[in-house]
């Protein structure tokens, strides 16, 4: 019992010092931390504990690719492709191109024509997806003997498209969120069809949602004139007015041909907020051509299938720049400019989960968590003192180190501290002393059974150790499962709990043992003090 | 210095005798818990049911629950729940999934914002769509099931199979009663509650393992003692520790309930109940199960019953017991302990034996 290796003592003292040094910067105020960072070499200053969104305030938004929208886009593209092939091969069909749930069908009566068309249709697979080499085909091409040909997007094809949409979306979303000027946003893919956006410390979460929820597909189209063929036009909603407006299906210029967009004010007339934009060369040419041919007509500025405004073309616009007005507020003009600069999302994304915590509530939660932790720790410390006296002091010292270890662990792992995480720490404060209690009670028992003090101390530590390991393993298993299945704040709880369980073995067992051995060496007690 | 002792010293409670009361009682309680779960149901939070929670703080400093309810009902969002809590300026609004999918959910939040923006700050907005809530239900259930399987496996390796079964039955019991607790109190059940349940599972096993460890140790030491008596002795031996640990954890939890704030209150309250139940089940459910599962040689159990009813001379029974047990149980490590400790244990054995 009395002997312990010097290296063990040294290791524990070193670990404790290291833990305190690692945690200390996190306890400083932000300005002091910055000062420390500027004075010392950066590798010497450990990072501070990362607070979860529930503590520092912020938004957690999960976006999901809208499957219905994705399918309809794919079917539309497929229809264009099929029409192009039929035209190129000069093949006649009976009836039009029909729609199925996930594809198109055409009836080609002539068997020779069918033989000409089928290989071309099958080739569409290659362009559709780059998931080649043995993967399941993204397109199904079926031909029945009566001349009906069906082209269908398969599940594999859809998954592939949605995965690609997510990849491209992440880039677009990053550009949009960066434009908000927030610090350290996190944008991650989740599974095949989701993107998780986490933005800490946001003052105005509404704007974030505003710019995340929009596809921002901008199109310039001509407004239909009376008497135009209805199959070439469609009715679209208007943003600031009731009722629909008929516009041509053909798109003159698309948003992807924009090179820049900035919010501004209408200089000539009302002085209302507008968005000024510039086209690239292709866009400028196309726009100049169309506007020259159609002076006097209305053209519609269409964003996500809604008409923002439909001004009249007064003169040909050939300079490659223009202005969008639509009775915007300053904020709306700002947001639209951000969206146009960042580009359109490749598919429609829906918000399937949102958790937003305002900065005020976050600070309240930090305060509440701190208060609970201080009171909880205080109560436990007092209770240990009045129950175990000098041994209680040892347990409390170990508890202090235990808490330092947990926080150091959080810093080293870079994991976030959440409110449930604080609850986990408070809980492990209660549980950490359990190991001490097990040992102390065993020592008492052995002493009552007639053993000498030294023999009781020895038996207490050895016998209780197996129990401590067994009981902590079960708790650790629960924490581990929680970690792998939980999300966000709950994960934070699992991390603190698991860390707490690991460190308790070092602090409650090894540390207290050394302290008691040293105490015994100097005090030479004749009676067990517990 | 006089130190505080919550647990009396050297207790000799005949815990095993209570099994005729505790088993029917616990069975009844578990049935009630299941019935509550089925008929009364749980107050599922938006994590599992989907829907929206908005926490508001009145700019004037006083939230008007009645007005908020009227405003909420005017927006036609289905069942809307308005609650005040803690601070008089705060209130929460909660409503379920909106027909029309994820887009409609966001639109509903916008309508609420528009309606209350002038008088209230939105401090917290949580919206969970139908697909996400289904996934959370799945992962939550999976977590609870997996943790039970994992722990069963660990205990099976580490202890005799009876111990593992006993521990799992005790854990299931705690789980059922915790679910019943959520149902009867209608505390909101969300992902943090799953964390509470898994922590309770962990704590329950922690308690159980401490008792089982001692039973195993004593089983090797006192081969001649009747099982029930040996189990009683073990529980009494660890009782001070059980009470001590439950108290410290409770102290920490009460601090969380009182000061930890609204978000983790239901977690802390559930944990307090869980600690209570876990402590009870480790003593009254798990340990008697060992006897029912025939932990020892059958002869020993018969002898134990005889001992309880007839108060026969113990020496004769024990001799028979040892003779019968000898071929079945090869000598264990505990038996090979050196002479002095052997002496100490026999001395204690006589001391703890009822007169």
C-alpha cells in the first residue's frame, strides 16, 4: 500500500499540471485570451473550449433535396433529350411524348425506326451519370413489341443525381453563408440527400433561412402576347401582385450568365432599392439580341418560377448590364444580390429540421449551467467532507483534478460543450466520488472485521478496484452508444459522460491512493479516521 | 471529529424475505407502466412527434399566455399549446406537424413570427419535419436496445449467466418504470430523455454490478451459507455505499433541477426518478432473481429453504451442502487464499449469522 513508483507520482502531477494549463485559457475572457495569443507563440496557446450552438446561440438547419422537384427536373430533361433524338433521327411517333411516374414514353410504330432510336436512347445513360463501371444503370430503357418505348430514371440514377445535387449545393451554400459574414459556419453533407448548415453566433437567424431556402434560379423570359400558342407559354405567379401572368416557356438568358450582382438604388426615378447586375459575354450577346428584336414588349424577370417584375423593353440593352426592380426593401435587395452572386442551387432544397437559439438564451443557458455546476459540486464536496473527514479532503482534491481532466479532454478532442454536456459533467461529479465511496466503505469494512489500518487500506483499494472497473464499463457502454446514435447536444452529453468515466479511474483510484499513502507515512494514525 | 453516517452500521436487513412482496409489487408497477404507456401515452416532444416549438420573451417583461393562445388559434395551426415557465417574461408555443410537408412547417413559423414579432423576441425556434422525427425515433429505440444487448454481453462474459439475466431484468424494470414516469407526469419526451434513459440504464447496471460483485465474492468465500442469507449479507455490506452514492448523485441532480434551466429540467427530473428506481431494483429485483434462477447447486437451495422454515441445525446442512457442492465447483482462487485471511472470513461468517 505504502509503496508506489515515483514515475506514477510524477506522471499524475504532470498530467494535472498539463490539464490545468490546457484549460486555463478557456477560463479567460475573450479579450484576455486574444491578448495571451498575441504575446505567446500560437502553438503554445491551446484552443478554447468550443461551445455548442445551444450555448453560444446560432442556427442548425438541415436541408434536404426535394425528391419530387428532382424527379420533375430529371423527367423534363429526359423529355428534351428524347425529343432531340427523335428529331435528329427523323423518326415519326404516334401521339406525343407521354409522361410516366418517373420518365417518359413514346410509341414508335415502325420497327426499323425503333431499331434506329433504341441504341441512341440507351446511350443517354452515359451522359446521365458518371457512376459507370458496374454500378446499377441510372436509366431503364424498355421496348415492348407493340412499339411502346419507356425511358425511366431508376432509383440508382435518382440517388446519384441527388448526391451530385448535394455536392454542388454545398459550394453554393458556402458562398451564400460566407456573404453573411458570420464566423466559422459549418456546412456538411449528411447521407445521400441532405446538407447540414450550422452557423454559430447569428444575430439574425431569419436572414440565414431566407437565403438558404431559395433555389435562386433566375431567368429572363418574354411575357406572352395575346394570341400566342398556349403550348409555348405558361402561367406564373407574381411576387408582389395577385394573379398570374403568362410568359413564354423559352428562356432568353439564365442567371448563370451573370457575373456580378450588387444592391443599389434606382438613380433615375423613385430611388427605391434595386439590384444591379452584369452579364458575361454570352449573356450580354443573347440579351442584346433579344431586346433588339423585341422593343416595346414586356420581359419578365423570373426567380424560382415567380415573376419579380415585368418591365417594358424601351431600347435594346446591349451594354451587358441591367437592373432588377421589384418594390424591394433594402434587406430584400441585399439578399437577392447575395443569392444571385452565389449562384442557383442545382435542385430545390427544403428545410427539414431547424434549431435556432438566440444569443440571449444561449448566455442564460451558460449561466444556468454554471450555477448548477457550482452548486452541485459544492454540495458534493461538503457532503464528502462531513462524511469522510480527511479522506473526504483527498476525494475532493481528486474531484477537482477530475473536473480539470474532463475540460482538458474537451479541449484536446475539440468536441463541443453543450447544455446537456454540462449536465453530464454535473452528473459525473456525483458519480466520480462513487469510486472513492466504494474504496472508503471497503476500507471501513475491512477495518471493522479486525484488520490493521494498513491492511484495511490495502484491501480496500485492491478489492474495490475490480468493482469500480466493472461498474464503470457498463456506464461507458451506455455513453458510447449514446455518442454514436445521438446528435448535437445529446452527443455533447455522451462525450462529457464518457470522459468523466475514464478520468475517474485515474483520479479516484490512483490519485487518492497516493494521497492516502503519503498521509499514512507522515500521520502514522493509530485509528482509522473514517 | 464526529463524521456523518447516513447508513446505519452493520445492518442485517433480511432483504431476500421481501422478495415475496417486492416481486408482485414490481410486477404490478411494471404492468401499470405499460398500461400508462399504451392508454395514456407519452408527451412526445417535437423530436419524435415532429412539429415546432418557439420560445418567446415578452418585450414588455410580462408574457400574456391567454393572448398568445388567442393569436395562435387565430393562425389555424392545429392544436397549439402555450406554456409559461420560470421567468414571467417567457412562454413557449408548440404546435404539431402542418399538412403540406416541410415547406408548410416553415411557413407556419413565419406566420407566428409575423403575428407576435411586435411584442415578443423569438429566443428559440425548433422545427422538426416528419422524416427527421421518424429517424430520431428509430435511432433512439435502437440506442436503448443496443445498450441492453451490449451490457448483457459484457455481464455474460464477466459473471455467471444468472447474473446477466438478473441484471437485464432489473434494467428492463427500471426502463419500464421510467417510461411509466414519463407517461404519468407527462414530462416532455425528447432526445434528451433518451439520454436520461440510457444514463439510467448505465446507473442501474452500475448499482447492480456493485451488488453482484459482492455476491460473487461472498459466494466463493462462504460456500456453506444458504444462498438467501449470503445474498442478504452481501447487500447489507454494500448498503452504506449504495446510500452514499445515491445521495451524492441526487445532490448533483437537485442542483441541476433547481438551477440548470428549463431545457434540461425534464432530463434531471427523470434522472432523479431513475436513480431511485435503480437503487431499489438492484436490491429487490436483481439479487432475488439469482435465487429464482438457481444460482447455486440445487441441494444448497433446498437446504436454504429448509433452513428458513425449520430453523434446523445449520452445521449438518452445511456439511451436506459442501459435500454435494465439492465435485461441481472446482476450487477457486478465493479458496486458495492464505490462512490468516481464511481465519478472518470464518470469524466474520459466524458474526453475521443470525442467532
